[in-house]
């Protein structure tokens, strides 16, 4: 069993930065893909970024490429999402997710989910 706990969200102004954290526990993550998804008001949950635990290969949605960086700290079993130059359209609940297989951007392909952390960006 895997438990994921997100933190780091908050209310910020456009142009600000945030670093979201996802603390993982319960199993080895050597073969996992760790992903970040978000769900804004009235929208479906969408892929933001992912990193493979073993190789550290990073993947990004086109909508955030260049503004976000996903990273992992194996010693802490923690995944981070550094978000810069935030925009109002980034407002969403951000979810950490774990997939027991290789990379996927599909929300239905992930096996474990955190509770989410709210990011609100005002203009």
C-alpha cells in the first residue's frame, strides 16, 4: 500500500512561485512513475508533470512547460513540483499520483492518489 500526502499549496498572486511537495510512503518506488495532476474549477483532472523514480526522466504538459520543474528526492521519498510565474489559469487542486509502471500522462493509469493541495492564483 502506498500513501501520498501533498503540501505546499496556497493563495498567491500572478507571477509568484510555489513549491509543492508529495511525501510518499509504504512501498519501494524503484519502478514507479510519480505524477502531478491538477483539477481547476469546472475542468477535468489534467496531467501536469511526471518523473520516473528510477531514472529521473521528466515529462511535462505543454501548458506548463518552461514554468514548472518536477524533481524527486529518493532519500526522502518525496516528489516536488516547483511552479514559477504562476498564472490565474494555474488555479486548481493539485494531486500527487503514483503509477506502478512506466510513464503515462493518463489520469486513469495511476494507482495511488494523494488528497490534493489547493493552489489559487489571483490576478
